[in-house]
């Protein structure tokens, strides 16, 4: 019994130490089973709290996921350390179960009210006394890093709102620029999101808990924003390849590289070198309807939708499967072209402000509210579109 308790205690302490080091210390995205199981459990519990609501109820519930994760990680590590040290003390002394755990807790939290004068156990007491403050100090030092990365992320997401609406959508980015004749600002947008994508790829893979931090407004999401910017770049490259800025290619590369870095940490399988002709979930009908909307906004495409579709699909196949899976796991706002969610409801189109310019302006765009692709339009390749990630 004593040997079993000692081995179990040592294994639990090793597991706790490994989780702490992987999560807080090593500057690389290392998988921690304890942390990801806690994420899974809390996400499911919060989903049950919003079982009968739509996205708004889910968003309100999932807002608590990040703080509960931070509290849960610290509580889980301290509880694991208490259990491990308690088992070691029980195995190496004649103490009863209750007395062993009382002494472990007294040392772990540096209270000292139950310390004994046994010389052979002083090393374990000292280790326990050092573990508690170190865990708490690491967690405190962890928070500024998280919130600094969160603030950098949300600044660009907030700036995107004027260009892409809420929730963001790739075709809407292009439409708004051509409507107000600010299309020359697109290269700057692509440069900003290229840098942000690289930042998020590093920070969100090193600290995956950032995936649980939601935007201050329910219809904003860093993930939906990144997909929207990448879709806008891919649309511009496929519809107008000669005049599309080089920054469009760069933001696409940075975007799907960042998504792949995050996918590796979360152990999401993906094809590292997908074929440009591989199928995607987005249908040609949806693509064709978006191109028609862009034409109404004043975007003059050099290629027809039928000719541009293979090029666009060749870009999207690099990131669609990962983006859809991350949006599902993060319960992101169900924007257009971001895939299904675990909760019910239709995709939410972006809100578009009315054109209040005096005099005769551009023709009104098709209403986005209730937007859906026209029926009866098929993929020009004649194939059924599926999900490359499934």
C-alpha cells in the first residue's frame, strides 16, 4: 500500500510539473493533457448552460470560459500537488491519511501549522512549501503576457469593423472599399493583418488559452476576422490577378501558416500540401453570388466567376478546413463562409450601414440581411464539393 501510494504520488507530481512547465515556462506550443481536458470540460459545461439559446446565449456563457480556465488551471495544479505530496507523506511515514494530507496542505500553502519534527520528511515539506508560491507566482506573471497579446489582437479586430462589418466577411471588405473609393487602402490592411497573423500564430500556439478569450462585442472574432481578410485577398487575387497588390499573397501565406501553427498545438489534422484542385465546403453558388454583389458595388473583375473559381479554391483549400474546425471549437460568431457550429442557427450576415450621401450615388447593394446564394448554380467543374478535412 505504501509503495503504491508513493509511486502514485510521484507520478502525479511529475504530471503537474510537466503541465506547468509546458503551459507557463517553455516558449513553444507543447500539448498539456491536463489543460486541454479542463478546456473540454468547461466548454461542455458552459454549453449546457446555453442549451436552449442561440448564438447570443452561447456567447454570453462562453465569455466565462477564459477566466474559469485561468482559475481552473491554478486550482488543478495546486490540487494535484496537494494530492501528490499527501501520497508521498503517507508512503514515507506512519502518518494516517488525514494527517498526511493535513501536513501536505500546511506545507504547500506555507501555513506551517502542521509541520512535524521528523528529519526524514523535512525535504518533502520544503519541496511542498516551495511549490505553492512558485505556482502562484508563475500564474501571476502569466496574466500580463496573455492580456498584452489579447490587446494587440483586439485592436486590429476593432479596426476591421469599419471595413468588414460585424461579423466580418471577405466579400464585404472588398465591397465597402469600392463603395467609398478607398480600395487603395487595401495593401495597408493586408500588411497589418500579415503582421497580426504572424503574432497570433506565435502567441496563440505558445499560449493556447488565448483561444478562449472572446472579443468584447459578441459579433467580433479574431478568427472570423482573419478568415475574412484571407477571403478578401483570395477573391482579389482570383478575380483581378494583374492589379491585386502583392500584399494579398503575403497575408494569405501568413494567415494559413498561423492557422497551421495553432492546429499543430491543438492536434488538428490537416494536409500540409493540399492540391489546388482539392474540394472545399464553400460552393460555387456562394462564390458566384458574392462576385455578383461585388460587381454591384463597383468592383470590376478581370476574370469571370467560372474562370476565377479554380484560382480562389486553390487559395482557400490551404486554410478552410482548419479555419472551420477552429471556429467550431472556439464557438466563434457564425459569420458567412466560416462553416457550421455545434449550436443551431443560420449564418449571421454583416450589418451594413445605409448610404447617407446626398445626391445620386451608387446603386444600392443587394441586402445582406437574409443573404443566401442563388439556387440552381453548380460548380463549373461538375463535382460535388466536400470538406477536405473530413
